[in-house]
């Protein structure tokens, strides 16, 4: 049985996005779909949006709680993006003139620094 998520409101969005970008595989944030199936066995594939943690949420959730959860996750994703951009800028500044690293010193989130 496996599921996947692409929703920014998902608790595991960042982990699922990493697997999707790095390995080009759908993921629920913890397990890639290709790794969740055993060859020759029956597989249950959820088509609806569902991350690995969705099954632990209560069945009856009021709209306010769901909206709050989505807003908090979206804010965390936005903050992660800002931190990543700042880290890239710092890496670029550090590379120029310090003698440490140099051209092609490494890769940070898919960009050579």
C-alpha cells in the first residue's frame, strides 16, 4: 500500500518534494512509491492526495483546524525557501575571495556554489 503527496499543505511536503526532485519518484514523504511495492504481490495505490501522516489525523476534523494546519505548513515551506536563498547567497559570497572552495566547490539544492 502506498500514497503520495504534492500538496504544500502536507506535513511531509518538503521530504516528498526532495524525493520527487532528486529521484523523480512519487513519495508520501517517507517512502517512495516504487519502494512500497513488492514484485508479484497485490498493491494498493491511493490516488487521492495523502501523505504518510494523514492516516494518524482524526477522522473528524473541523475546518478551522484544517485551515490552521494548511497555513502553518505553507508558512514553513515559505520560510524554508527564504533560508535556502540566504544560504545560497552566503555560499556565493564566501566562495569569492576567501580561497576556500573555489569554482564548483559543491552543490547546494541543485545549484553549484
